[in-house]
């Protein structure tokens, strides 16, 4: 991994988070009934989730994603429920993505297997090309990668969405386009945040979360409440 100097704005974010006791992202209330109505076949997985859905609960729900197409399907639905949070059309949009492709469960399982065996970049490449699902962009695709079990080799998969990209563009003048599948862009993003994390004594996903939370707080986003 190439070394990169840490921009002062990033160092301040992570430093404040560390000084504040390293709080975790709060769980978010989500419309369970709406997701159950859209995915009755996923009732067991959805009913098992807490009222406030947090990263830990989503990661636990994704542990078996590489085991079978059905497990990958269930994991993807949970990830999307977390990603959309309180947004009312989340379940409908997720159902549309999955219903458009009869092989969606197999494609998602292959991606999870690639992630576990070959790492984040290989899995991103598969999800963006051979196993691409119509209507699924990198912002939500990288959420699926982030929560599924990962190979210890190579950089850790991280979420790259418009909030993270916007903060980086505004505060450190680094541009990433989260709307298009680009292996080069994602690799550069993982390398950069990994390098910053190493220099700051944090996990790369912790750096990502600090950036995400900072931008959420400026936009009135649903995630902008205080962490717990």
C-alpha cells in the first residue's frame, strides 16, 4: 500500500472520534413491516433484527452470505434495509433489483465467495461486471461487500457512497465518483483510506465512518444523530 500523508481535516475527524472514546454509529429505526411485506420469504432474517438496526447486527446477519444463494439473498436484503433506513421506498427498490434477475441469489453468493476467497477488489470487479444486478450501483453494492465476511488478504472492503465522496471533495479536494462502477477508483479509495488509517492508528472502516458521520451532520441526513 502506498503511503499517503493524512490531510489535516481527516486527522481532526479521527482524532476527535478517538478522544471521544471511539463511539460507534447508532442504530437506526427501520420500517420492519414494510420489509416483511416485500420479502415474506426473508421473515426469519428480518424478524431476528433489532428495532434499531446497527452495523453489528447487519454484519452478524451476513456471516453466512457465501454459503448458499439463499443465504446471500437474505444477507443482501438485510444490508439494503440498513442502507435505506427510514427511506420509504427502500423495500420496493430492493425488490425491483432482485426480481429483475432470476439469477440474483447465485450472483450475490458468487460475489460473497469471491470476497471471502480473493478479497475486496476481486469481489468488487465481479459485482460490477459478471454479477452485476440492474439497478444496483456502487453506493449500495459496496455496502454489501463491507458487511460480508472478507479475506484477510488485501485491503478491506469499504462503503463508498455519495456522502463520503462529497465530504472528501469538499474538505480534502479528492474526487471519487460513487455513481459508476470503476475498479481503479475503488482501489484508489481503499488504498487511500487504508494508508490514512494506518497512520492514525485506526481501522479503515473507522476512518470511513468518521467521514460519513461528518457529512451526515451537515446535510440533516437520517444518520446525523449523535452516536452511541
